[in-house]
C-alpha cells in the first residue's frame, strides 16, 4: 500500500527492514509488537484526536468561531480533495500491517498458549476495527442490495509491496466479521487467563462484542446487533453511569469524563504521560493555552440546536458535556464543549484536553439495541432500553412508552445527545442517508456555517489520497474527485 503522512491527521509510522518472523519469536516480542498496534490507534491522526473530532465538526454539531485557526478547515468546509493531506488512510493501513504482522507469526512462536491466543485475538480485533473505520469512511454506506458491487477498500492481511485493488464493501465487511468473531473466541475471559491488569485499556471479548454490535448496526442486521449488544448489557462487569440513592449523580457520571474511569467503559485506549502530547480531543473545543492568559481559544463551539436538546436542570450530561458563560480570549461569552476537560493525572504535560479515547461505552450498546428492537417492531423492548438509559441520565425521569416512528425518533435524539463529540454523527447521518444544514449563530464564521449538505453529496465518501495512486495503478478513486 502507498502510505503517506501529514501533520495533525496522520501519524507517520516508522518502517523496519526486519521481517516479522525474525522480529517476533516469543510472547515477549509479540507483546511489544502489540503495543505498537495500540500506539497506532492512539496516534493524533486516529483515535488520539482527529478521528474523534473531524466526524463531528464536519456536521451540524459544531461551528467554527470567529478567529479560528482553520485546523481541519477543508474538512469542516467540505472542500477537501484527493491531493490534501487530511486523511487517516495511511495510519489505518499502518495499524492493519502492525496487526497482521502479529497474526501471521503468533501460532509458530514460543510461549504460553493462552497468552498467545489472547495476543492473536487482540491483533485480529485491531485489524477488524481498522478495516471497519476505513470502509465506513472511504466507501458508501452499507446497502445489502449493492454491497457486492459497491467499492470498499483493499482488504490487507499481510505486509506487501503491491498494488492491491479495492475489494467490494461486502468483502470488506466479511473480513471484519471473520476477524472480530475469531478474536471473540480467542481472547480469554477476564479472570480466566486474560493478562492485562486493567482490561478496559485493551481489547477483550467485551470489545469484540461491542465492535460486532456496531458493525451489524451499520449493516442493518438487527438480530445480530441485538445479540452482541445484549452480551454486554447482561454482563455484570458493566453498568450505566448515573445516579443512585445517596450518590452524587454528577460526580459519578463526571468521573467517566474527567478521570476516564467507571463501570460503563467497555474499552478505552490506555494513556500514559508520554502519550498526553497528542491524545488531546479537547484541544479543538477549549484550548486554554498559557500564552492566552489561560482563557479558552476554541476553534469550534457546540451548535445551539444541540444544546437546546438537553434538560438543563435535570440531565446530568449537560454540565458534563458543556461549560456555560465562558469568556474566550477574544472577549465573547459562549457555551463550550467540556466533554474532554483534561484528566488531572496528566497535569504538568502542558496538554489540555488529554484523555483516554473511550472506544466503546455501555450507553452505546443500549442505543444500538434500542434502535435494532425498534427496527424489528419490538416496541416494548426498544422503549425499555430507551427508558433505562434516560433514567440514568435524567433526574426525576418518568418512563415513556412510545411506538413506531415516534419511538425511532426518540432513540435517534437520545443517540445524538449521548454520543455528541465522540466521533459518531458524520457516520450516523451517512448510514441513515441523511443530510444536514448549518444555521449561523453568534460569534461563528458566517460562510461555512451556512453550509447545507445533501445525502447525495459525493464527499460522504472521503477521497482516497493522491499518494496512493502514485504507487498503485490498480486503485480507483471515489466518484466526484
């Protein structure tokens, strides 16, 4: 594959002249290689920052402010082309190669069989996730009637200096499911041979179920989405954050965002002080640099329509996700995104907004299952999941028993509120075939904030970078570029 790098949105990965067979000869080597895979996921061009921020700021969820730095500007304005550097293509394929290097040698190396199985399973899940992120970004939304002919991305399972063609979307999803399913079988259960002390920092059986639930949701395979989401909802190792009698609801829920902790987190990418220089999703939304007198200099602020969706007085998400009446360095007073306030463990790193990327949360599983139940016309079960989530988020909430389109709309609204600024909205709109319109608001840039994007816009499938074509005559670009 032709891999390239770019500042901010792509982390340039080092190459090596040593074959995987020579570099990985025992379990210790395999663990080191596995750390390299996780490092790629945490890079600034992937889940460390850009792949969390960009899918939201490309939609109507956030608005660029007057005086913003133009960081991610082309993506925000929907003017990106194949010649731009703003693409995660390279880092995602680098992640796949790092995963495959482990997968293809692990069976033949020395070491404990249980640990080898766990390492292989983690690598398989990493490869599945990266392929999924690629196909949902560069391919069309999954459509069962056209998936066998729609172009996806090349499926890569080993390092090669070649010129691969694009596989169909069906073929890519088949590979994703095969890898994730095998990973789920291989990784030992927590307490039964799984060797990571803090299991939420790494891939587990739970993470495999979570990825499969998300993948099947994107495929509109409601029964399988329900099955895998239920595996997590019914697991007593996880619980929704919220309020209980004699418990401070805000502090409890806020722990998940401030300290990256809590029983709701299914999988997060572990963060160290050394990582804090680039795992900063909050930088674009707050950024209180020292040379700005400690005042925020955000590039993007939350859309007013989104803020208005929350019950300000009773929804514990409101004060966790936003900070109100904040005066910026430029002098205007506004509401800012505060979902990534910066983990205090990393004070002193001079990186505000540093957090562990929370890849899967139990709340998403409830929303996946609720949506799947509703699409299956199982209204009572869908409403029960919606009510369960709301009762943990809204003080004094009374159950609602909606049906049909009203229920589906309520689940969609709850998904919008719950998953805001976690990198979901672009892909949710895409899989639903929905467009959006930005309506300019105070202190925001007028031009791009007047944008209206139809579901037919070709840029819902991102441009494959030109550098790929420079080394691969078999590559085919997406229409419109």
